[in-house]
């Protein structure tokens, strides 16, 4: 067959499907219950997606909502059980499911329509690992609409793709399926933040020891441990730049001089910095939400950007922060 004839034939064929095969449907997630069969290994489980959303709505964060039975999901279940006197453990049993009001949850996946602002957002082509190269950029922005939208709705990009395998993220008016994780701010002030190294959790308290929220966190490392003792919030910086000083912080690659990295969600401290009374230490966001509580940090307390932003909206200078073993 001649090349011209081949091109003509291909043009007449129906377009091929683009993107991954649908791993789950909106209906599967919204109707999920504890008796459902588990998903295949490595694929989002509708029931776990639903449980993660219900936990997140209560500010008992499972980190990224990914539909996977992992460490942060189990931490959230254990925290929920403790708060509701359901006993120790990290299993989502029938009493725990009832306490979560899982059967009465309604829709946990909803529809979102892409706006002109969404599709016109400037993205970075890539984020280099080297800080010196990052310092030359104007902004450490998201690298794609999928990354931006996944973070906005507290989702793993893989889950967003599984729910929307044919989505065109460049088209205003495109309708996509996202999880609904709206949280209600507490009616009482934050009295204290506990950073618990043993569990890798940040727990937020109100008056009379009421727990207002809990977040999985990366808390220091063996080489750069977080401090012990009591401190307080000094200031809150949103959309912060990052000041790298190898003499005060840590050694990154071959960078031996001070650098100022531009702001952006893919910066080293994410979208918000909560400075503490101990110099150079703070609670902050991250460019890699999937790794929160699963990898080490350079001494500070790292949360997902959305959890850090929620916490920043609740605290004020003077709020007590206690580091526990």
C-alpha cells in the first residue's frame, strides 16, 4: 500500500482511546460498602477511596486519597478509633464504619467543570532536583493540570486518572470526576499542636483536650532530627520562597552557597511555611504528597500542602507546639 493511501485509511478509522483503562467508576465509589470484594493489588479500591474521603472530611487526614491500603490510611483509621473510643487497632470494622456514617454518606465523588483559569494556568515543564537550577526559575509551579487538580482535591494523580481516563485537561468546560473532601473549620480555637515522632502524626487540640484534626507527617530523620520540647508558632508565610543555607540547614548536592528558591507548590516547603520559635524549624507543605510520613525530612515537619494550609488557617502566632518522642 502506498504511503498516501495509508494516511487516508488511517484518517477514516475511528479515533483510538487515549489514557489508562478505567480502574473504577463513580458509582462503584459512591455505593461502596464493607462487604465489597477488594480491588486487585495496586489498583484503587472503591471502598478504601470512600473511607479515605470520609476520614478526610473530619480532618483526620489519610494523606493522599489514593484508594490503596497503606500506612497513612491505617494511621487515620487508628486515630479515628482512638477519638471515638472504638479500641486500639487500624482495622475498619463494622463499628468503625457505622461511626464514620459510611452508609449515610451520600455521594463522595462529584463532578467538577474546568474553568478558563484552570486551563490557562502556566505550568513548569519540569522541576530539576538541583537547588541551584531551581533558584534560576521564576516559579516552582505544578508541572501539569492533572497534578494541580489532583492536589486541589487531595487525590493521588493516579486516582484522578482512573476516574477520568479520557479527560482533556486543556479544555474549559470539561467535566471531570473528583472526590468531595470539603472540611468544616472548627468553632473553637487551636490550643496546642502535638508533633508525635513515634507515630509520625501531627495532632491538633482545642480547649479541654478536644482533638480537632490529625495529619500524617514526615518528622525529621536520624541525620537531621526534629527538636524535642515546647515551642510556639512565630509567623505564617503563604506561597513562601525558600532560603537555602548549607551552613544552617543541610547539604543539597554540590550546593555550598546560599540560594533563594522561588515560591510554588513544587518548592521544598510547598505552599505554606509555619515558622516556629526554634530558628530554621517549621511546619510546612511538600512537593511530594505521596511521600509524606514515608521518607525522612531535614529536621522540619512536613505535611501535604492541603493539610499544611488547613493548619495555617487555624493557628496564630503564639500557638503552642509540643514535640513528643
